[in-house]
């Protein structure tokens, strides 16, 4: 068992090293998996075929449609100008002096509507450039503002979120995406308020230090709003999708309900925004397909590494030892998800490793699966936003900001405040509030 632990620690260390060196997640996970296979004495072909390949294949099979449809929906909303219309209308209602609040609210709407995190960043950046310029806010705050909602409460905390992290546990525990509703709502409100206060403080501190807006990207778009599109038409596909997910709750499989809702939203969006998309429809579909497949394969590669790490009979003995102990299984699960997400740089990857490792064993226990679902998913976000994870890297790249300049703010909005929320959530569960 000692050799097995050493082999996994070495493999994980190699994975972290490769990611820090900028190696793509797919080859990095494959190299780390090979190290785990060779060091732990697993049959090479069995490890590659069953541990890595089969695990990746199962993940792709289960979540391909969700990744594809959500990415396609994001591309349609972005290219049609619908996302921009939603944002510009909120600017008019809330006021241009409340730029941070506007972006937080817009991100909340788009992310809770199912649009992937990095697509939200792509969509809102052209708007943010102009708003940040008018308010004289350094653009380095943009990544923390977007991720502070999209990669926190909309990804892991709020009940009903159609994001993949909130869907994965339903496959094992037969819960739905509304699991742990009170914990999710209370903790979500906390993160929103805490991040808003912190970002406003950061904006004022930058101003006090003499920092101003600098146009790092002169090619950024200058159009903030589209007066030809009606706001209610722009937001209708999101409303329909959220409504269908709620209506189908407990009626069909949670995964299937999200697929049905997203498919309907995509069809409705294509019909409503056909004129705006014009001859760019094929390009929009191509963009959505590419984005969805890229995100799916990156995440499935992380989960595949977990498949290799857990295929040894020695791992089974470790699972049995943990299961038969008197330790708090909720805390153990939260720790496992947190560590796995941090190592892989992926919230969904961390949840996948946990579920592949402990999911079937957990289903045999007498647990509050609604609470376990919510607490575990919340545990994935704060470590899943590490410096080498895709969220901070992509958002900073979009804003043309160096990661060393943007990450200190991301660390507070995506790591510290979500960690505090996770602790609050466990405390609520411990006193019987779920």
C-alpha cells in the first residue's frame, strides 16, 4: 500500500509540474497516468485501456451533449448580440457608476443560464472595456469580477445551476440540481456580497494608488448596446431553459432534463436571432462545437487520470478502510474534492475523481445525499481556481492582462470567499439546515 501511495503522489506531482510548465491537460494527464501505471505495477495495456481510456470514454458519453449544447448556446447568444443587449439594458437600469455591480449581475444571469465561464468572459469583455474606461477602473480587475460569479456561485453553489459541476453528482446519488437549496442560496448570497464589497474596495484602492484604466487591447469592440434588439426577446431563451429545467425536475433524469432544456433554448435562440446571425450561422455553430469539444476533452482527461489512480486493488483497500472508519464522511468527501480539484486545476475534474473513487461506495451508506451533493460541489470551486486552472488563465488572456497582476484579486473572489462559504455551508448542515 505504501508503494501505491508513493506512486500516486509522484504521478500527481508530475501532473502539477507539467501543468505549471504550460503543457496541455490531455498529454499532461496521459504522461502522469503512465507514471502512475509504471510505478504502481499496473499492467500497462490494462491501465491505458481500462483505467485511462474507458474512464475518459464514459465521461464523454455521459456529458458530451451538455458540453456541446451549452457551448453552442453561448456562441449563439454572443454572436447574435443577445448577451450584449442583456448587459447594456442592465447598465441603463443600474447606472454606469455601478460598473462592478452591473458586471456581477450580468455574469450571474448568463452563467446561471448555462453559458460556460470562459464564454461569459469572451462575451462581456468588449462591454467591460468601455465601462471600465468610463469609470477609470484598471482592466486587471475584469477577470476577478467575471470569475467571482461564474466560477463560484453559478458553478458550484446556487441550486438549479445547469453547470456540469452541479450535474455530475446526480448520476451517482439520484439527487437533482436543486440539492441542498438552503445551504446553496445562503452561501451564494454571501459570496456575491463579499465579492462585491471586495471588488469595490479594490477599485477604490487602485484609484487611491494612482492606478488608471489603460487600453491594453486597442482592437477591442466599441459597441455597448444594440438598440434594435428587444431586451425581453434577448433574455427569453435563458428564461425558457431555466423554466424547463425546473418543470422537468424529478420527472426525468437530471442529465436528460438539462439536455432537453438546452436543446430547446438553442432552437429558440436560432429562431429568434436568425436575422442577427445572418450568414454567420455556420461559423457560430462551428465555434460552439469547437469550444464544447475542447472543454469536454480537457475535463475528461483529468477524470481519466483519476481512473488510473483508482484502478489498483490497493486503492480499493484504502476506500474500505476509510469507509469503515468513524470519520465524518462529509468532511472526508469535502477534503478529497478540494485536494483533487486543486491538483488538477479543474472543479469538474476534482468532482469526477471523487465520484469515480468513492461514488459507488457512498451510495451504500445512510447519508443525506442532498447535503453531500451541495457540500462536495462547493468544495470543488475554491481549489479549482488555482493559478494553473483554465479560468484564471483564459480570463486574463482575454483581458490582455498578465496573470501575476490579475490573480491576487482572483484569489480573493474565487478562493478565499468561496472557502468561507464552504465552511458556512458545513456549519449549516451540522445544525440541521440543508
